[in-house]
C-alpha cells in the first residue's frame, strides 16, 4: 500500500519532469514550465500544510489523497495558458516591426 501511495503522491512531479524534458529546447516552453511548476507545487504544499498542520481533522486524509490528483490538471492548465500567452506576445511583437 505504501508503494502505491508513494507513486500516487509523486505523479505530479513525474508529469513535471516529463514536461521539463520536452521543454528543454524552446525558451517560451521553459518559462511556461517554470511558472506552472511553481504554482502547482506551491499550491499543493500549501494545501497539504493546511490539511495536516493548520486544520487537522479526520478528513485531512482526503486532502492528502486528492492533492496529487488535482496538481496535475492545475499544472497542465497553467502550462498551456502561459505557453499560449507567451506565443501570443511573441507573435504580437514580431508583427509590430
């Protein structure tokens, strides 16, 4: 059980590592990846800290189970939005010249 939970808890970081590997060439993708990782990891850590330390109760276990599941969509959403905005901004700058 602990092996399965360990893999479950590390899933968002595996997704981030794969995205980091794929984003190694383009500067716009590096910026989008960094922004997405910072937001997803900090939000996940805050939720875990809140559930375990600030508001401990029996339902805190649900937060520990759900935070990794919710970190992946948060990461992907912020990654895509940041990438889209950087591409839109670079397209706008190249059209002004």
